[in-house]
């Protein structure tokens, strides 16, 4: 059965015709062209498909598209402003916190949520690791990812 949904995707209103069984990941990739969202495990364990829905990180592979109706959805594609990377994206580049790229968009969106929720605060590495706990990477030991978020947190603390 197909239904119409409306979401705000990366700041723009969008409408989609979706099967009620489709995941948000499928709709975002196949209909909206948001190819940063990767399907890793397909069971909500790896975080590669993390997007923000109403500012909360969710695993889009297990989140039905119909649940997103009327909500605000953010993906990596929407984080750049005027051709410039977001502070989190730039921090990941600066710290070399990218490997093969499968998990990177999910980590960036989880880190974006974490830095926005704790803006102006100083989080220790343990708190950052807990904040990113739903995201897995097979390429790295997470040190550069945590350092990138730590740097970004320091930068937002300096803004206050």
C-alpha cells in the first residue's frame, strides 16, 4: 500500500509516495538521491545509516518512512552551507577521521547531534565515546573520530 508523506529534508519541504513497508533509508536514497546514507547491517546496529529526525539521531534502515511524515530530516548532504563544510565535517577532514567512508556520514550526523546538544560544554573522551556508541567502524580504532568530535566541541566552547 502506498501513501504520501511530507517531510522537511535538509531545510526544504519534500513530498514522497512511499510503500508503508519502506524504510526511511530506502526513500532517502532511492527517491531523494541522498547517497551519503549507507546501508550497513540493515538491522539498526552499525549506525552507517544515521540521519537526524527532529534533531535526534536515528538508524534510518529500521525507521519506517511513514514515521517521518511531518518531521524534519537532516542528512550529511544538508550540512554544508554556502559551499563550506559544517564544523563537524571540517573537523573530521582535519583530523583524518575518515577511512573507507561507509560509516563516516553516520558518524558525522551522530557527532552533529552530540555537538549541538552539548554546545558550549566540554565533554571528555569517555562522554564522546558514549555519544557515538551506536556507530561502528571496521577500519579504525575510533581515536581520530573521537579527536575530531573533541576538537569540534572545543571550537563550539570557544564561540561562547
